[in-house]
């Protein structure tokens, strides 16, 4: 298969919102980009003009959404030549869990994640990756491996999204971002366990190695084992 352009996660997340809930969906899309690490700590969001065009909202709606995120501690606006809206270096913690997790909802989220992520790993390995694709994978892998506990979830999410991105499927990248947001809401309910993170990092390396080697069955299997481990923890803590 010939390499094509990478399906950028920012493009997948900053897609037009529905008119009926423009403000709420704009907040949701911006938060997704921040929480999934698509726009990292200290990085600048796209310009107001670009965001408004890509999200299909007025600048007034966009400014209201940015102001809400600023008030909540996620971003800050800076003036001047090098100004703009920047993601804060330290982000608020996840919201307090709201009630008991529905068992059917948990299994639904895990099933969707399994199908999407094993498929993404397989398809990524089946492509002839460009040097930029390879750098993207190894770079996000290194960032996840070196992440602090406080930042691990975002760096982990960014690596998984990178795997979707190098498939060059915008639809898959969009679906992965939405599914990962659901899974992160569940992961935020359970503790970060250092032994599990060490294991996860080793599995991440095996997944990326298989993708870079072009071994699609091994990439799919490595991803399946990784996801099943996370699913076991979620079931143990939340069921």
C-alpha cells in the first residue's frame, strides 16, 4: 500500500459542530483535544479564525467557549505578537465520578475500543509508513514512556491516537478520539498503578515495534493483549 497523508487528530477533533448546541459542543471538542494530548501542556490552540472556521461556529461562540475553559483552569489567553490561547501547564483533575458505572455501558465502551484499536494497529502496520509517520510513532511512544503520573493519561492517549493517525483514515481517527474519551472517563475512576504502567509501556513498545516492522498480525495481537489488560482492571474496579 502506498503511503498517503496522515489523518491529523486535530483535524478529526476540530470538525464542524451541530448548530443546536454550538457552545456546548465547542467546549467538548476543545476539551477533547486538551485531555487527549492533541494540544499539549503549554502549547497554543489554533488561531481564533482557524478554529471558528473549522468548528463552523461564530467567533462569539468560540470566545465564550474559550472563556469557559479559561475560567475552569484549562487555558489562558495571552496578548501581543506571540499571543493566543495556550493550554495551561497544570490542568484541573478529572471531575468527581457521578454515580455507579453501568455494566452494560462499560462493556459497550470496551467492545468498541477493542474493535477500533486492534483494527487501527493492524492497518497501521499494513501501510508503507513515511519517515514522518515513523517519527510520529516513536516520538509519542517516548513521551508516553517518560510521562509523569499526573500526565500519563494524556501521553498514553496521544500515542494511541498517533496509531490511528498513521492509518491515514480521518474517519478512524475521529472514531478513536471519541472512543478514547469514553474510556478515559472510566479510567479516571480507578487508580494509576505503577506496575500496570510499566507493563503498559512495555506493551506500547511491542505494538509500535510490530507496526514499524510491518507485521500486521503481531501488531493486532500486541494491541489486543494491551487492551485486554486495561479491560481487566476496569472490570475489577468498576464491576
